[in-house]
């Protein structure tokens, strides 16, 4: 089975390199010409949590694809996922599989695109959430930032041969957890990620933002609201290693303590494999921080937390905290607001003003 990965960045690049190294047939596709050229000329150089290595890979730009595609992993940022599938529509067959290999709520949009083009979208789309982390630093160079599993599942929860085979190949990179409720996993990552968005209001390490109790309390209130949005949409939000939704409905100060411990545990998980003596990590914050601060471009917040807010509005939920958070991120992206701890002061005042502080 040839696996085509569209988006050879941190997530797609690491998956492709480890699968190729294990002898699987992988083609990395990216629209960044210099990156594709570097991959073909020198292979993918990876440093970070597992040390340094260079893996020979095959890479192409989208316009170079000519063969019909079987298993396709879409590992672009969320806002580019549907267009990434659209560009390969002429190469798809009824038995092709499209894996939405990213954060965000893209599966229904990809299904709709496929349906509109004469395919059976529901039969073709596989859901997933990658929970390892990295950063595309330069052409041909990815930093592996933290370990974590991959969640994978058919949208209808069935165990299928194609899922087993994909899981087997991806396990060359990391643990693969096959889920019978992948939509609940996808929601869980988005609910959890409200605090990741929060951490990007400041140009600082995660431990200086979510690691500070005063700030973690604001983040916790934002995640609690995100969880209310999920529940109002009838979603059974799953736990995963960074996150247990059971901790995000605090009624007492003791409940809040458990919630803050969950946030600290997530930070510990994100850091536990890092050896700062062995490697100076370039990616100090989240992927959202990386796009805003390092790559100086809009993050995927509009397409991730922004969509969560839309789900909330449609269900009649109070989404004021997430709205305020996103508005602040959009102002930062548009150059109308500086990054900094003053953003936390403003958000904390707003949390108190609208009566959403944690007990
Ligand atoms: N990085 C991380 O640590 C984690 C990321 N994720 C999720 O994984 C997803 C991918 O993130 P990440 O790997 O960081 O993203 P990157 O920005 O590192 O890589 C995405 C790559 O896809 C390219 N691309 C975009 N559109 C197309 C297209 N139509 N055809 C071909 N290539 C395209 C991008 O090019 P261009 O730059 O031109 O847009 C870019 O090179 C996101 O949803 C993210 O939230 C999940 C867990 C952790
Ligand atoms: C959850 C986290 C921080 C894990 O890498 C992430 O998804 C990101 O870096 O964007």
C-alpha cells in the first residue's frame, strides 16, 4: 500500500520519515518547492527528542502527482485541509481512503467535498488525531518536540482492514490507538486546545503560561466553556493522555485543584522526553505560537477554535470566553495587538466580569 502524505510539515514529515525508514512505501507531498527539493536532494533531517538522523524520502509537489491515489493522509494545517483534498480529486478512486491527519473538525467538510464530486465521502474518510509534536524549521529540517500517540478511527467506529494496515504502518513512528469514537477524540483535542490557543497570547514557554496557577485558572475556565459547547452538541468527549474532560466541570475548590493538576500533567507530558542539555528546542510554545512568532503568519485558530465557537453558537451556548480569546488572537495576527502577559490580565478581568471564574 503506497501512502501519500499531503503536507510534509512537522506531523506529516515525521510520520512519512519513520514509515519510510521502516521500509514502507511513502510519498511526501508539499507545496513548498524548496522543502520538496531539499527532501529529494538530502532526505529529511530530524533532531529533537530522539536525537539526530537523516532519512531518505521521496517527495513531490502536488502538480507532480499523476498516479491514482490509494491511502492519502492530509497533514496540512486545518484551514488548508479541504483544498488539499480538492487538488487531488482527479486522482481519487472509489476505493481511495482520505485520512484527516490533523487537529480540527475537517472530516465532515472533506466528506461533503467528496460527496459533491460523485464519491461516497463517508466510506472514504478516516478520522485521526496526532498527539506527538514537532516543527518544520527549514526546508528539509523538522524538529521532533514531544512524544505522543496517534488516535485513528473509521468515522462509523468499525475496525476495517485498511485501518489495521494504516495503524501497523504508522506504528513505525509511535503508538497507534484505534478508537471506535474518533469524533469524540477529535472534539476532545479541540476542547483541550482552547488552552493551547490561550498559551499563544504571550511569547513565552508553556511552563511560563499554563504552568503559572493564576494563568492556568483562566485557561481552565476557557476549556470548561469549550467542553460545554461539546456537550451541548451531544458529543461524548473522550479522554486522551493530555486531557481528561471529567476534570473540567469543577464545582468546588477541590475540583479546581484536580483541573489545575491535569493542566500541569499535560505540561509534564509535553516536556518529559526533552533534554535541554542535548538539544536547544526552537519550538518553545504550541503550533499556534510557532506560526505566529516563528513563521510570522496566521495560525489555524480560525479553523479550529473558530469552528468550535460556531458549533457553540448554533447550539445556543454561551461562547463569550472563547470568542474573546479568538478575537485577541486575530488582533495579534493582524498586528493590532502585541503578544504579552497584559493579554492575560485583560482576559482574567473578563472572566471575572462575566462570572466565569473557577471555584
Ligand atoms: N506541530 C505539532 O506539534 C502538532 C500539530 N498538530 C496538527 O497537525 C496539523 C499539521 O500541523 P503541522 O505539521 O505543524 O503543520 P506544518 O505547517 O508544519 O506543515 C504543513 C505543511 O503542509 C503544506 N501544505 C498546505 N497546503 C498544502 C497543499 N494544498 N498541498 C501540499 N502541501 C500543503 C504547508 O505549506 P504552507 O506553509 O505553504 O502552508 C506546510 O508545509 C495541524 O492541524 C496541527 O494542529 C497536531 C499535534 C501536534
Ligand atoms: C497539543 C500540542 C501543543 C501538542 O503538540 C499541539 O497540538 C501543537 O503543538 O499545536
